[in-house]
């Protein structure tokens, strides 16, 4: 009996050897990567090969049906299936000659979009196919000999088990939903700017500033924008709000200042009665670029600071600006980036930034990363009335309806979008969802935000 069972098992292994090999290579890759045994220059090839193996695995489940369709439709579907891998291969090869960051901005944006769209759409079909195969294997393995014979007959005649077929169909339906949603997110929602209106009551607010209108924008990430048209549209919408103050809370670029220079004239058009104030975000320091020298990196940062000055935006690098009135002063404080996660710069110095604001009736803080408020400001600096942050983008994906607010961002940040209050100290945090995008060039459920906050004296 044992000999018979081993023979059946070997027969199944022989028939499914490529799938077992795929599973083994996948597990081996992640084990080596986690252990740190894989050479650094080989890791990119490993991930590239992994995408290929996943494509082959998924293709095996659909190729027969696709090839049965009319010639034109079959060819179209085959092109759509393999196009993301071909693009990924092209990027990989060309990047060996010319670094990816040196490619034209729009080309990078559209290539990344196409690859992401393709592979994220395949993710659910891939997961459900794996589950179906897993269930089918164990059902076959623990069936009686006669039952296994009937199952083999079903497989040979293309009569897949009902549950497995259901799972695979569910995967493809899910993949279609992902594809259409991501496509809409890229073509429509990515520049569908939404104005969020917020009213905050501050008892200490000087009477002269009662009704103060503040527009906050954050996370432009200009290296990802497709052109100047949407930037101009955003500027026009902001100016149409007739703000007293405009706050920009960091991440003007993705990698380097050059990404923003082409939009400098448009951004210079932003106007507010009392001025435009800004702080730096983690992406603005050039930390994600392999610079030829520290001097080149420093020159890039200085170029950004010069650009802010030329646009007429007041960049607050651990410093403040006092707005005076006969009924009391208001302090605008800005810190350099400070992030709770160690991979982000911790340059912000709140004590230095607050120096000279002791007599201000109200203090408004610009700090890019909301974890700064959660870990530092709300605990040790109760004199800060409102902190303005960005950074999270609301993950560019989520659900926001009257009774439900959800996004993957909430698993990384306690405060990820909207208004929060520290009731003990009666201080507030507002996290802007970002007006731009990075990585995925689109938005689903979390639209690009322009915040209009009104401060009232109570």
C-alpha cells in the first residue's frame, strides 16, 4: 500500500514539477533575502525573475482559453498580459546603461504606471489561483484511489473542481475590478482636486485674527506630474479661495530640485494676503539619490532653498515668523523634517524653531511628518495650538464615506488624514492628504487635497 501511495505521489510530482519548482524558488529567494545571504547586486535580478515566474504560473491557467478566442482578440489579450513584463524587462536593461532617474519625467511616470497597473491587476488572480491549486492538491492527495482516478479523468477532460473553478473566476473578477479602478485612478481621480473645509475654534486667538483663512497644501511630488496643466489648475483653485495664509508642508519633489524647476513660474503665482510659508519634507533633501559627492547633494538642497526665495515663499528651517496685531501676536513656526520612523530624517529642532515665540497668543506649527506631533508635540509642547502636516498621502487609496474612513495608511500612522485633537492640552493636528502622488500615479478613494481652514475666536 505504501508503495502504491509513493507511486501516485511521484506521478503527481512529475506532472506538477514546474509548479513545485516555482514554489521552491520563491521560498528560497525570500529566505536568502531575509537572511542577507544574497549578493546586493543580484537582488534586483532576483525580483525580476520572480515576476517572470509568477507570470508563467498565471499564464498556465489562462493560455488555453485565450488561444481559443478569435485571433484578433486572442492576440490583444496576450499583448496585454505580457506587456508589463516586457516593459519591466526594458526598464531593467536600459537602466543598466542610463540610470532610471535620468529618464524624462513623463516617460518614467507612464512606464511605472503601466507596470503597476499590470501587476497589481494580476495579484488577485494569482492569489486565488494559488489557493485553488493548494485546495485541489490536498483534496486529491487525501482522496481514495478510485476518487483520485475520477479526479484525474476530470482534469484530463478540463472539468475542474467546482470550488477551484469558482476561486479562479473570483480572482479574475477581482483582477478586473483592480484594473478598472487603477485605470480610473490614473486617468481621472489623480488630478480631481478636492477642497476640504475645516473650522477650528481657538479661545486664545487674538481678535484681529478672528476668521483667519488658511489654505494648506502638501506633498506636490512634482517629479510625478505629467505636465503644467494640472499644476496651473491647482494654483487657480487655491488662489480662488482668497486665503490669508498659504502653508505648504513639504515634499515638493521626489528626488531632486530639478523636478520642480520646470514648474517654478506656475507656483510663483500662488498668492495669499499674509504670505506663503513652507517647510521641507523627507524627499526634499535628496536622500534618495546616489550623488557623486556630498557637495553635489548640498548644492541640490541650496538650489531648492533659492527656488523658494525666488517664488516668494518663506521657507521656515527651524525658525518662525511673528504676525503682530494690536490684540495679540500669532506665531508661524516651521521645523525641518522629523519622522518617527528611523528611515526618515530627524533634522527638525522644535526648541530652536520656537525661540522668540514666548509671547505669541497662538502658535501654528508646520511639520511635514504627523508622527512628530504624535511622539513629540502632543506630549511635550502643549503651547503649540495647531500642527499642520502631510506625508501620508492617505496612501492614495482608501474609503471615505460618512460612516467609514479607512486606508492602509492607518496601519502605519495613528494620524493619517484630517483633523485630530489632543483633548488634554486642547491642541490640534491637521494631516493633509497631499495634492500630488508618488509610486502609483493615481488615486483611488483618497482624492488630492486642498485644505481650507478657518480659525475662529470663541
